C-alpha cells in the first residue's frame, strides 16, 4: 500500500498519544519516523512502531522523559536521555549543542540512555541547516548483538551508525548517514517481511556461509549481519562502539551489560562552526567546487549520474511526497496490531 505523509503522521501520533505521550512528543516522534520513510530509510521509519509500543508497555521506553544535562564543562556536555523517546532527546540535545556553539565554536557532546534515536542523519541535518559541521558516533545496546566482527561468524555488535554532515550556503547539506553493518538491520527486517532476499555480501548463516536469506536473522539457527567494507567497516563500527558506547554511554555490547530486549542508543557528537577557522567563504566555495567536480564525471554503466551523500534522500522524499509512502502488508499489519496494543479502538485504526 501507499499512504500520504499527513494521514500517516496523524495516525502514528495517535498511537504514541495512546501510549501516554503528550501530544507534542507524539507528533515529534511521528514526524521523525515518517520523515525517515520519506527519505527512503524505511528501516528507521514507521516499521519501528511495534518495537516502540512494546517497549513503552513494558517500561523500557519512558514516554514522558526528556534530555537532562548531567555534566557541563562549557564546550563539553553530557546529556542523559532517561530512556525517553530518542527522537525527542536527540533533538533537544542537538538544540543545546547548536546554541552552545555560538559561545564556544565547538561542542563535544555525549548523549546516553536514549530509547532508539531513529535516523541519525536527522540530527546532522539539524546542525547542517544551522550552518554547522557535525560528526556522530552511535552504538546500539539493550538487546542481543546482531553483527559479526570482520573475520568472525558470531554476533558481537549491532549496526552502530556513523554520520557526518557538511553545511552548504544555498543548498541542502552534504549528509553521510550510514550503518556500519553491510546494511541496516531494519532493512533486513523489511526484506524479511516482504519475503525478499537481501543483497549478496550482507549476511552469513550459522555456519558462517554467505546467504541472501533474511530469515537467518529471525529464525533459528541464527546467522549474523556482517560489517560493510570488510575490515574497514568493522574498524569504524568498533570506533562507534568505543566512542558512542564506552565513552559517552559507559555501556557497550559486551555481555556484562544488560540485554533486556530493548533498544538503547548512546552517541558522541561533535558540532562546530566552520567560521571558527576564519575562512568561511573559502570553505563554502571549495565545498561547492568539489561537489560540482564530482558531479561532472560521466556516469558509469548502470548509473544515471553521480550523487553526493544526502542527494538520494532528497530525491526519495520528492518522489514519495508526490506518490505516497510504500508500506508492505506485513509491516502495516504489525503497525495496526501495535496501535491496538497501545490502546486505540478498532474505529481509530485504518482498515
């Protein structure tokens, strides 16, 4: 099915209001999730609703909690999310970083104990649209690992996102936002729900043999999701685990920490003003010249043009705003079932 942005946001907000969230919080989370779908990141969109509702119902997600500053050293800040909606905590923390940068030029911020932060690129775009550069290292804990280290076949980490954003004066920012796994776990979930294979090179089965069958992540005997780019992606995943998890969150995926079948994110983010280097005009002109240079190359076979990071999301958003957001039947049924568990009546749930 395809559904428009506005009715989907309205329905999702109703679900979270039913879990006990305020109208403002429910709407912010709904808009964040739907924006992820619009930008082509269905893995971080409304398909997460069943997980959110379950975690709210069992107390893992505290729907009324917000960002709390627990350490303030000027340019270094530590924020505790108190297991509130990551979409709200992440935005509040990034607002604080953007405001503080006006005085310090740079902010190093740790954000800990957030329920699922959603699409990390959202916070990067928040910075980029304010004319700031940002770099984000996040880890994912609270449940069993899903990603094997390079050279191994057993699960030891999760998808550990990395994001970096460069502002552009008269254009949307350059946004690199990616899982350090071969693909996001949510993309495996979407493929599993659709009964489709995942791209080659992303998964191994329980014997460590390559497979395209998404079921190895959900049906025993379990396989694992691998890192992107072999040892290079694995190395970046480790840095996300140690910087986002060990430093900012003091909670990594190692088995001495809780695994309560929830989703917790920690993130270390750097936000800084490029003007602090003194050459803002030259920086901006070099960014534009380099983007134009990259895009001037002739397309290779199978490609229509060269894109810079962030452009595919803008193209997806334009297409989905016009034609609607596609949601597979299994995911939609899961969302509707979750709406019922949240407390919506049958008449409030679209048929």
